[in-house]
């Protein structure tokens, strides 16, 4: 049984789509009752993304823009995550439903191998633009 999930999002000036993502994560039903951590790795936003993330209750790690690399930044997020499972999103990927989180948890619950619980889940659920 998965007890905790970290939703990790690297961001740079995420704008309105990032704010939509934050709202969509907050609206998750979480019927599974997992502890949810929202972790944002910001690489120098100047559009209020950091403040929006903090207002949404996220833990924010700020890195220098020059140190951003897609793989390295995601690895940092995974290494800093407190959840047993890590769901990686991009800053403009908005979960399309309010059961997105429960679907991830259910997938891991169905896994026969307990080691699957230590594997990061990668997703890019997205609203149609």
C-alpha cells in the first residue's frame, strides 16, 4: 500500500498553465488517503511562479537558471522527494481529472513486486489546449 506521493514539477516562468496545474493538484480527490507532497524546483522564475507554488502549499527548491538540465533537475527532485512514489510533471501539464492521483496510487497497489513502490511514476497528463 502506497502511503505517500510526491508530485514534482520543474518550473521556469510557468505562467497561467502552471497555476492551472497547481489548482488541479489541489482538487485531487485523494480517496486513497495518501500523504501528498507538492515539490517545485524553480530555475529562476520572474513571473510569480515561486509565490504561486508557495501559496499552493508547495515546498520550493530554487536553483540557478544556469544549472538547469532536464535530467539533472528531475533527479534532484526525485532525490529531495519525501514520497514513496514520485509523479513527475512538466510545468504546463495539467492533470485532466480529479482522480489522477488516485489512478497512480491504484497502479502501484496492483503491482505484484514491492520494489515497484520505490519506482518513480512519470506522467504527462494534459488538458487539451
